[in-house]
């Protein structure tokens, strides 16, 4: 009986540590030195998917940030999703015309959605976008293959170069 109680307590503590940890989301922040400061690309997505009918859904957010003292001419966050799918399964990242589909066979294929972007050209130093990714049908998704890829781009006043850095999760 003592071993049983210790096993139950150990199991409860393990589950509690998982639930209280940061395992419900994953993120990456990559920075790049640019004139007057840093360009930062952030990518965030939920690690657990929501099941809705015959679909799987993950929340995500991407952003581009310029932390610096120069004036920004243009800042853009460009993003696409990927997953391993089969049997004509499809994936969408919540923006029109961003879907991707696997071929008709039963082999697993890595598919990438069309890259989309959100851009600010009014001097702002950030650009961000948040939505969700959807895969259907759920049986034709290969577990733990979902990802979001974000490319941050900035053009700085008086500089002819364009700077980029990519983050992904």
C-alpha cells in the first residue's frame, strides 16, 4: 500500500510539473546586429493542438522588431507553415490563399504553405501577425511535424541594404 501511495504521489507531481511548465507553447527569438541596433525575429506556437471535428489546430504568432535608434523605412514579418502530410491532406495558416496539400499517395510528404507577410511602412519599428494553423484530416498528419517559419526584414532610412533574420519553431 505504501508503494502504491508513493507511486500515485509521484505521478501527480510529474503531471503537475508538466502542466506548470512551459510545455504548452514553444518559441524562438533570433537577433541580428544592424545599423543603430538589432533586428529581431520572433516565432511562437502552441505545442498541443486543439482537435475540432476532423481537424487539428495550433495557435501561432510571428513578429519582426527593430530595436534601434535609426528611422525605419519598412519592416516586414514573412511567415509560412509546414507539416508532414499524406493522402491529399491539407494545411492552412489562417490567411487567404496560404494552403498546401500533400499528394494523393500514402507516403509522408513535407509540405509548405505559401509564404505570407505583414508589413509596416509608416515608420513603425514592429510588425506582427497572429492566427492559427489547421490540418485536415487529422489522421493524415504525422505527429510532431508542425512548424512555423518567420523571416524578419527591415530597411533603414539612409541605408541601401535590406537586413533579414529567420526564427522557426
